[in-house]
C-alpha cells in the first residue's frame, strides 16, 4: 500500500473503485448479441464479453490482462493478425469476413476499429446467413425454366412482339387484378415505381442484348396504391418454335425489405443508446467525489443499478417510454422492506425515454438521502410521492414529502447528490426543483415540462412499491397455490436485461429456470436434451425464428408459450399456442405458463 499525503486523494482506492465500476459495465456488454473484446496498445486484453467467452471457449478470467497472441497463438501469422496490426498502426478500421480459426466451418463477420488506447473487435457468426444465401442462389438456378416458377409469379415476354403473359399468382404478387393486367412489357413498366423504372428497364435490356440473367429488385405500385418490393429473376431462352422469350419469376420481398430497414434503424438506435448510457456512467464516475473506497463503491453501485432498472423498464416498453408510477417504484426499490413506509399516488401518465432515465436517477438520489439522513433513516419515518397531470399539453407536478424523520437544516452547500438531481431535472429536462427543509423531513416540489409527457398505454393503476428483492410486484400470498412451484422452465430470450428479468420473475414464482438461451443453436440443444416441464420462447432470436426448437419441444410433448413483440408471429405455424406479447404486464408470463401446463 502506498502512502498518501494527508488531504490528497487516495488514487489507488479511486483506481480500485473505477475497476469495480468497470465490472458493472461488463454486464452491459454481456447483453449484446455480438462478440466483443478490446486490447490496449501492448496487446493486453482489456474487455472480453460473454459471447466472446462462448465463441473462444475461454473464461474472461483466463484472458483479461494477458497478451492476446499468447492467449490465442493459433492466430499468429494469419491474415487476421495482419489486419489487427494494420489497424493498430494506421488507425483505419477494417471490416471483413473470414473463416473462424477457433471453430472450423464457421464464417465470421469481423470489425476491427481503433480505440483511444488500443483496438476494439466485434464479431458475429454469419455462417447460417451465408449458407442461406448460397441455397437461394442454387434455388434461383433451378427456377430458370418457366414450369418451375409458375406458382410464384411466372411471366413470359415474347421479345419479338413484346406481348406479356402472366400466371394467375402474378396478380396477387403485384397487387393487380386480372382485368387490369398489362398486355405488353411496355405496359408493365408503367407499374414500376418512377424512381426504380430506369434501372429495372436497364437490367432487362442488358439481359435481352447480352444474354445475362435478370437479377434485380424494384418497387411496383399496385391497383390499391400500395407499394410492394419485387425481386425479379429471369433468363432469355429460345422456345422450340424459334421465338426468343424472357421467362422468369417475380417474388414479393416487401416484408424482407421492410425488416431490413427496421433492423438498420434499430441497430442505429441501439448504438446511440448504448453509447449514451456508457457516457452517462462515465460522467458519474468522473464527477462523483471519492472520499473513501467503500462509500464510493456503494454509491456507484446504487446509481448504476438505478440506470439498469430504468433501462429494463424502457426495454419492457419497447423504448416507447415508461409510466411515471413504475419509474417511481423502480427508483425507490430496495430502500425499505416495509411497503407501508412508501406511498405513491397519481394518474396514468408516461414519460419519454430520456425523461425516464433522468427521473430514475433523481428519485434514486432522493431515496439515498432519505435512507442516510432523512425519514427512511429511522423506523417510524415515511415517504409520500404524489404527482398530478391534467393531460396532453400540460406539465407534470411531483411532490416528495418525508415525515417522521429527524429533520435537518438546509445544507450550506449542495452535495453531488442534489447537484445531480438539479442536473437531471432542471438542466436535462428543463423542469424546476424546489427544496424545503422541514423539521420532520425534506419536501421537494418538481415540475417536468409537457413535452416529456404522454398518455399511459397501460390502464393498470399505480401501486405502492413492493419490498426490496420482490421485483416490484405484490407480495405473494403463501396460502395460494403457486402453479410454477418446482417446475423446470426453459427460457429463450436474446435481450440480456429482459432475460434477467424473466429469470428473476420465474424464480420468484418458484420455478427452476433453464437458460435463458440467447440463440437458436443453444435453444435447439436445450430443447432436445433438457428435462423441462414448459418453455417460454422469444420468437425472434438474433434474427432467426425459434420455430425449429418449438418443433422439437412439440415432438417431445413439452408445452410452450411464445413471447414476442410481433402481433401475429407464430399464429400460422402454431395457431393453438399461447402468446405473451411484449411489453407484458406483471403476472402475465406466469399465468400463460401455468395455463400451458394444464392438461
């Protein structure tokens, strides 16, 4: 232990506390679907997330702090090593696909990019996607003949006369009734979206002149005005009577195009929000005073936990916002064991995502202050939180009142906690904060501007928070039968925080949780080998439907419930299976699983 001069900060203690906070941040990285690790300029591994552990088959404790090339000597001399050293030297990011040197047969999509103190590497397994693309190319080759494509929108154009023939299914694919079907190729081009018409015609002319295949995508405008994305595949052939014809198929790929666009937007939003969350935590670490290590660690753990609860609340609501009552309950969770000492009352109202994070931090700071110095520091103390909102276009007013506490005079200068409250509510949200130091406890009046408010979707009335450790729900009545008690439940969920919440919810209901499985491969293995009573399946696992695993469970006679944010997902494949739609209300998951277990 190094000596420090009296009055100077204990830098070793501060460094240790920062390390503890970094460990807390590891859970954020463990919640993403991509593998990620980072090295410093000496090639020592500084970050190694959960997906990286699974891919490389190494625990992070075996990797962190060690030289990358000593931990993975098989990469020495490879193109991968050359790419990493090139990025380290030039600072120019590299994106590539390559065969995995750890798992033969797998194809990895790898991004190597510079960091201020080294390199970051993200990767994902794209083997299935590449195999699917290869299979699609092979399938398209088999669809060159007209009779193989007739059932999915077959067309034939006589290149001599320009006459066009359609199969019956083409009308549904393009949204054109039979009486409006074009008679010539030129008539058909008028259906193509004006922005895509020139490129589509250019591809067709090249096929006619050079014999190259038609392989293009464009939009068409149906008779109902709806815009559809069409993938056209075709080939010029010579018919037995000598005529040259362009024959091929049209596929409706609207859903895939829209899904790709949603995925692009979601990934951009996720990147923004992850960076924003990390920046908030970084600011907390830099700004919070560090008088001693234990106190600093405890305070930072509480603030990071408050942010994590706010993140989970937003994830549960698909990032559309969060009900005010739930933000307050989550923010005050864990400060007292007796729910009678906390009261929350107010109308149905929801906050925008940015306001959820800000209010969650502010309420956590007020709760911390009350637990240390105010009403919650004594057994007889109590906190009441009331709020009012008259509807869209009006501000929200919130009142925090402590009663039965020791009371305290106003501080001569506001500490970091109160500074953080003002920063969140006044600076970030543009609201107001008024503090009143009363003899029996602190009273705070807050206003949040109308632009951060919206009508609450859920009609569930606000309830008082539950005791710490019960997930915010009502306390279980031990006299009632718990249908999940002792049942083994297989859970599939690729969102880390949601998976943690499901595990906690089901374990609180007495279930033994298997998983959560975060991808289809792991889920399929567990579905085939684990002895479980029931399963809860996220329909979309990292871009792949969980239906193959559902089929395995069905063959084994194991009931399952779908958990999805899509309105109609799985209804065609499994019309009789129960569904829990995200975001779910408290108790909804447990009820659905209990119903699935009934004979």
